[in-house]
């Protein structure tokens, strides 16, 4: 899971930059094609794993996290798990 800026500029932030470095720039192109207007607060988008597939990664989730607050993390995790059950 990747915490991403709302505009899906995946070169911003240490985690996003590391993911792009490992997975390849095609990941940013992919998410911008899926969500051309970017992400609103707490919205997420799924992408392929890019170059990380060779390391057993099946997909990447990119989530816009504007501000964590009381109970928000549980709500977001519940929403994600509804779409991607373990």
C-alpha cells in the first residue's frame, strides 16, 4: 500500500518515490489513466505491481491520506478490506 498525493504524483514522498523506483514509472502512468482527475481524500486506486511482480507482488494500492484522525484509519482499512479481502 502506498500513501499517495491526491494528484497521483508518485515521485512525491519517500514511500511513493521508492515504489516508483522499484516498480517502474509505468505505475504512475497506469494510475493516472485510471483516475485522470486524481484522488479525493481517502480514495484509493489499484495498479499492477510493475517490475515488482518478479518479487511476488501482485498489485499495488495507492491511497490519498489527507489527515489521519480518530477512527479514520479503521474506516479506511475496513473499506479497503471490503474490496480486497485477505
